[in-house]
């Protein structure tokens, strides 16, 4: 019975997670008796990298290294990520007194932020190619690690740190989540094939529900950041609208590019689903905390888009099952 309930709720999991995130925010911000639990909430928030590690580990367990070959759309999207960031940085360099500097910096963060490690989960659920997406996760994260210390000094003060210092700082922030799962997967696949097969048989949906849990936590943090902002309601609405436009733009742009290679879903998730936990870290480390509202709302919008895609996929699966058509799969 529980299995049937979970199956019915699965298309709405992401919307439920965002809603739960809002309720968690309300609980810890408005309920006085929640104070003793706040240290626990902090520990849970700090555990997200560990959960992301396992999500990527389960994703790597499903694929082999020879499946992770580069595709044309990988390079196109990396060029967009780096070139778009450079153009925005140059504008901010030569027009530092622009009235819309916060908006432009928020857009820049939305562009440079790499693909989320959890994107492979939703890609598989939507009929995309998990191996192609996982390869792009590595490319986009490496591009961000190199581009940020190279480009950000054009328009912001990064202190007296060298390029290599900031590059290593960023790599230290993302490499444990990216590199260690690959190493662990290769070791298990080589040393204990039986354990590898056991993992494949028993972790089919665990990554998806781990991801849903992350959305609850990140959504709660996003609502908290918005509530703590000193910006007016109108300014927050404008920044949320910018986050929405960037979300739709990047999903649509990448789907169009991926269409030419027969991988519109994989490409769409690659550019549309961002690791905004990393994006927020970059914003708070190098830029104005107010800028964080835009990437913060991007988190919410990308999950609304993903929730709609999940619902649309489930509807199509039911239709294909009725008509006897083969489900779309990249």
C-alpha cells in the first residue's frame, strides 16, 4: 500500500519537497518551541555534501567510464558558461556604477554555476542519458573552478589571493563530491562485482528521495535568506522574476542545442539544473549577500520546472503504455 502511495505521489515529489521546505522555514522562524531543535537543523544543513556524495556515487554505479564520452553539446554549453560569464564581467568592469549591478551579478552567478550533482537523478527519470549528463557535470564544474578565479577579479575584489589559491579553494569545495564517488565506484566495481550488483539492485530510487530531502533543506534556507533580506517586497519580486527568466532561458536554450544531438532532455538538465548551493557559496564569498536572492530563487524555480517535467513524463508514460508506443529514451 505504501509502495502504491509513493508511486502516485512521485510526480509531485518536488513540489511537495519545496512546500515542506517552506513549512520547515516557518517552523524554525515563527515557532518559539523550535529553538532547542535549531542546532539539529544546522547539522542537517551541513550534511548536504555527504548526501550529494552518495547521490553521485549511485549515479556512477549505473554507468561505466567508456559510456562517459564527450558530446558536441558538452562543449557548446561549456562555451556558453564561460563566455557568458566573461561578457557580463567585462560589462561590470567598465560600467561599475550601473544601477542594475545586483541584477547583473545575479545573472552572472546563474550562468557560471555548474550543473548540480543530483541532476543525473532527474535526467534518468525523464528519459535522458545519465552517462552523458554525468560527463557534463564534471566538465561544467571544472570550467567553473578555472573561470571564477580568472574572470571574477575583473569586477570584484578577491583580496590578494593568487589564481591558483582561488582555483584550489574552489576545487576543494567541489572535488570531494565529484572525484571521490568516481574512485569509490571504480574500486567497488573492480574489487567486488557482487557488491556492485547488490548496489544496483537495491538503490534504484534512493538517489531520487535523497535529492528530494536536499530540496526540502535548500528550500528552507532559501526562504530564510529572502526573509532576512533588507530589500523591499518589490525589489525581491524583481529579483525573483530574474531568477525565473534565467531558469526558463537556460532550460529552453540547452534543450534546443541538445535537440540536434538527440539529447534535448540531458542537455536541458545539464544547463538548467544548477548546483546553486555552490552558487550561493560563491556569491557570499566574493559578492554582495543581496545578490544571493537571485540564485536562491533559481533553486525554487528549477524545482518547479523539474516537477512539471516529472508530471508531464508520467502522463506520457501512461499514454504510451495505453497506445503501445515505446517510451522516449535518449
